[in-house]
């Protein structure tokens, strides 16, 4: 396929994806917010879900399954996230090159803590209950042709609130195109396409179906890669993120980003100036990789993520 036909195919995919996600038939309130949280330390430092990011380890599965195709060796990683209000989350992933492509598995959990059980606001507590989310994801990616990768992931999310539970099944699809002559990459993903298998009682919720379109480019005379992503959630706001990843050396990488989602976090207080900002660092020593990220949610507080990964022989 020549470059002209390739660009035409990518353009048609972008248009069809946008029409599909933004269809008026799907504009409704969505639940299962865990699906909108980037659980990786690297992706979070870059503003969240930078879909044009180069895949280097098992965390690529959550950001854009297509970028798994560039993972060249087996990797295993674990991430812990400390959220405001004593909320906590974790993520573990494994990726392995296979014949013709790369496969990956991940497990993500989120704990909302404990709550007092009351029949009304004025009544005394009669015990406590908890709320948790648990998500299992499996994905595969391969190189379709020179510089073009595609991948997909299937996921099962189980949520529980006290004695009520709900389970949803969904899939993600992504493509990523590398343009070496421009030191750039273009990418598109459709995330959270699926349905609720069972409900919280009689309440039905939809998945947060999201189209993400992004690009990345490395500067010519500086080891800095800039990324930008548009996030279009059906029935939700259009969110833009921008970030930079600066490679100091083979062992040290610095990251920073910003998301316009911060506009909904501002409360006219001193914390507003930091709302939406993120930053992080990546350290590689032999086969061990450490990533840390900081993300400000304004007056709500900060989210800190610490990840450790191992490149297996």
C-alpha cells in the first residue's frame, strides 16, 4: 500500500470512529469511572492516555493496545496509586512477544474505602460497608505493515457497593502510525465499547465510550518528545491533554503534562493554579524500571503513582 492510500485509510478510520462515538444514539450519562482513569504512572504523568506514546513495557496495554507491538521483551510491572480521601488503587501487568505480535494481561483494582451504613442522615450508624472495582484485561497487538500497528483488548470489570454488584464487558481497539521522516506518530483508539452484563439492582448504566486521537513528535535537536491527545467521550466533555517526555540519559526520563479536565476541578481557591498539572520521572537500572507520577486535582488533592517493572530475559 502506498503512502497516499495509507493516509486515506487512516483518515477514513478517524472519521468513522468520530461518527460512531459521537452518534446521538449514544449521548447519555455513563458510569464505571474506573475505565476513564489511566492506571499507569508513565501515562498519568503525561496527562492520561497519551495514545501516540511509544510502547516500551506492559503498561502500553491500558493506554493504546496497538503500541504493545513495539514491546520487544517480556515485562512485568506493578503500580500503586494513592488518591485523595483515602482512596487507593493498584495495577499489575505482564506482556510477552509472541509469534507475529505481542500479548498482554493486566489486573486493576480500586478501593473506595469504608462507609457508615445509615437509614438516614440523622440516624446512627448500624455498621459499615465497602465499595470496590476489579478489572481484568487481555490484549494483543501486531505490526500490520511497515510503520503501522494495530491492537485490541477485551476487559471484564466487576463493581461492588455493599451487597450490590455489577459486571460489564468491554473492548478497546487502537491503531498507531509511525512517520520516521518526521520523527512523529499518529494514533487513534476507541475505548470502552461494551455493555453491562448485570446491574446494581434495577439501575442500568452505560460504559464511558471514548474516542481518543493523538499525535507525538520528537524535536530535531533536543531529546524531547511532545504529545497531544483529544479525548471525546460520548455524552461527556471534550478533553485535551498535552505533555512532554525529556530523555536525560538512557537511565533517566523526565515528564510533565496538563489536562483541560482541570476546568471542572477549580473552586476559586489557591489550589486552582495546579489543577490538571502532572509530572513524573522514569529511572531504568539494568532490567529494572521505576516510574513515579504526580497529578493535581486542585482542591480535591493529589494522586501519586509509583510503579516498578522488570524486563525479563
